[in-house]
């Protein structure tokens, strides 16, 4: 197991900093393959295909495409890109219980389960709401949405997180695989805690 590549799955609520921590992990492990379902869906929605245009319409209306599509996208990425001795850094999945089960089975098939770290970067809903609202304001430029619409958008994202993503994380928690990280600390401290979980004996 020691010689096998490690895999890092980053989970958490909206605005928890999953993407930022993924970037830091990639700087430390530059040969690792990065997968983001958010980026995969954006790439798909920009394609001039039947599926791409339908996904675009669903995402723009604040919904989620049907469950199996996310699994299909990231599974395809892993199957066609990840080399035998290459690690994985992933964020944005699993977001649903079935996705968690599919990921579990796929990692077992690849004999990677025991070398995979499932991180929950936890922040309170109040903190996430504050970060998301601040992010909206900092973007600047022409405001496309009214403030009330943006608040509803944030509430909708959290409703989906509570209903779908928390059960997916609990799936790995019950197995004893979920590692909780306090996401309300500084970016540097969050990353330090992640590294400490990967290498318990490092200071």
C-alpha cells in the first residue's frame, strides 16, 4: 500500500474552499490528476450537443442534471486519463448517495480505496452564506441579478447540499473514512491540517 498513489476527495458545503485546497494539493503533488465536476459540467454546457445544451438550461435555472450524469463524467475522466501510478485530486463529488456508492465501488475496482482520503471541509451555514454573499459583491461589474434573487440562489444551493450531499458524506463517515477539517480557519491552516491528516507524524 505504501507505494500506491494517494487519492484526495474534497467535500463540503458551498464556499468551503474545496477548489482552493485542491489547487494547493496539486502544487504539492504536481503529477496528480485533477478532477472537478463543476468544471466538467461547465465544459459540457459549452459544447454544442443535445446533452450540453440541456445541461446548460438546467444549470442556469438553478437545478442539478439527473444523478447519473455526474458519475458518468468523472468516471470517464478517471478511466481515460489516470495512469496506474498517478494520484487523484478531486472536488465537487460525490454530491449524492448513489454517487458515493459508485465512487466507492470504482475505487475498490482500481484497488485505491485504502489509499484514498475523504476530506470534509466543514463550515457553518452562516459562514458559507457570508462568503457567498461577499463573493457576489466582489465580482463587480454589472449586476445581472437582484440581491433577493441571489439570496434565494444561495438558499437553494444549501437545500440541495443538506438533502443530497450530507447523506453522501455520511456514507463514508459510517465506514470510518471521513476526515473532518475545520474550514473556518485561514486557507494556510486548513491546508496544514489536511497535510497533517495525510502525514500524521509531520509537524
